[in-house]
C-alpha cells in the first residue's frame, strides 16, 4: 500500500520505518526540513533501538522518502497517518492545533483526488476529538463527506520508548475506530500479519481506549510505589510483596474487578483499605492514591442515589441489596447506604433479595440486621413480582440471574436504574445504567 505519514517525531518515524520494512511505499511529511533531510539521507531523526538500520535500508531500497510537500504526499498515497503531537495546554487540556492544521492540509489535497483516500489518526486525542475537530476539518477543507468520499479511522498506538520497534510488531492489541467499513477494511490490511487481537469499534471508543490504557499504567506505578512506601516503613521488602502480588493472574492481574459499575462493599475491601490507610497515617506517610479509594467509592454511591432521585418517582423497588449476588452479607453493602438515604428523604421502598432471609441469618449477619439496620427488615418482601407491582423506579442492585428478566416485565411508565448491567442490550427511556 502507498502510505503518507504526517509528523516525523517518535511515533511517525517508527511507523514509517516499520511500514516501509514491511514492503509498503511510505512518504514521511514534516514541516521541519532537518527531519526531512535526515530521513532522505537514510538517517533516523530519533534515538530508538533498530529504527536507524530500518530507515537506512528502506531509503536505499526506495521504499521510504520524506517531504515537506503535503500535496505530493497525499496525491501519491492511498492512506495518510496523522502522527503529530498533541501537547498539554496550561489548563491540562490538549492542544490540537497541529492536528487541525494537518487535517486542513490533507483535506485540501483530498479535494483533488478521485480515488478513495483514508485518513488515520494515530495522535492521542480525547474522546470526541475525531467528531469535533478531525472529521469536520477534513470535510470543510475537501468539500467532501467522511465515510462516503473518503474514510476516517482512529488507530491508537501502544509504543514504549526504548522498545518501540518490538512493540510495533508485538502489540497487545490493534484497535481500529472506524467511521465506515470500507476505511476500516483498508486499515486492517496494514496489520493482518500481526499476531494480536484485532478490535474494530467506533472512533470514540478507540479514542478512550488509549487514555484508559495510559491512566491505568500510571495508576499501577503509583499503587506499587505507595505499597512500597508502606513496606519500607515497616521493614518489609516491597519488591518481594509485589512479586507475590503479581503471581495472582486470576484476580490481581486479570479482567476481574475491571467492569465499571456500582461501589464495592462487603466485609473485606472497605475494612482492609481503611486499616491500611490508618496504618500509613500512623507512620506519617502521605499516600494520595490509597487515601482516595474510599472517597471515590462514596462518590459512586452518591451517583447511584442521584440517578434514582433524578427519576422523580417516590415509589422505589430495590432488587438485590446484599453487596453482591450469591451472598446474604449486608455488612457495608453500598445498597444499604442507598436505602437509608432514600428512607431519610421520605421515599416509599420495597426490597427483595432471595439470599437475604431474616430467618436464615445467623451470627454476624443476624446481629448486623437486627442491631444496625432493623428498619430494613420491615421493607423486605418475598418475591420480585411484589417489587415490580409496587415500584415506579426499579433498582437492580446486584447481578442475581433472576433479575435478567426484569426488562421484559416492566409496565408502562416504569424505569430501571441498573447498577450492575444485567443486560448489555438495554437502552432507551425505560432504562438507565450507571456507567453505560
């Protein structure tokens, strides 16, 4: 394929060298004459393992060249990759001026083309940037329609400095956010030999994936450092602790717990986070990440309450109020907080959870419900049908299998507030999910 790459910085130079090595005809574009001359002379403009040899070889073979002429690059390529910088502004927002300028230039050149050209944004941009900046700028400059006259995709990169060439050929995944299937199919051809999951999705999701990845990496670094600081203070080797921690790929390093939804609860997580952060304070340690966990959890409870209140209905039914499906444990269940808040505001409530049966509760659970939340037992009913017959707003509080049928049982005017995503297909006026 014939490819033009806009921006010969880190991502652009690596992409140019790798694509040319793969046999594509690549034209690098940059307003910096020094970078252009370096590549045309077979020299890399960046310091990165292996890329110097790749650029030198592909320039000699005639597979890679560079120019400052945008028109030349677009008219002589089938696809343009945008790899320009998106630096931070003083307020933390992104500066998309380089992206906008390049899109204007590419659009002007596309105006002259009869063939279908695909523009691929690899620059990191916040969700909504493709729709708000990239696509309208291209359409205005070209006088053509995205998805019809030319294609647009978002294709986030996952390259680490120092191992970028290896990462290019061994990606954890390939994500293509596409405006139309034709553009997506052309981009897929670039990566069809990669042994990695291929994900095709909408452009907004693709934009968000990149930020989710990088923020998660930042959280992991901060988490390991704060755990290490506690370990150091109590005379433990933090590396040993984290090495053992990382051996658990069933829960610790896994998709488990990684589904957006309602707050956590139960007899372990809140108690143990509370104890560890107390210990840190006693050691005069400042641990902003760990200290933020419980406040963040409380905010999710508040969000759930606000969703229910905003529906404007005074009769509310709660389906599932133990802290998770398959247990009768109400200790530190976030749903109990929701129930108590609604009661305090004068809402009429009915509650159902087949696992929370007062007669069967023993030990700590029995003591908790009798001595801490006795008023809740008076609101419990024996069937899901009783809740549905009563409530105008139905809250799905945990993922019990029986609640999956609830959307099909709604009466006209009833609304579901789903805190667990009982069904991925639900949408529309009678349904509201907390994180979807």
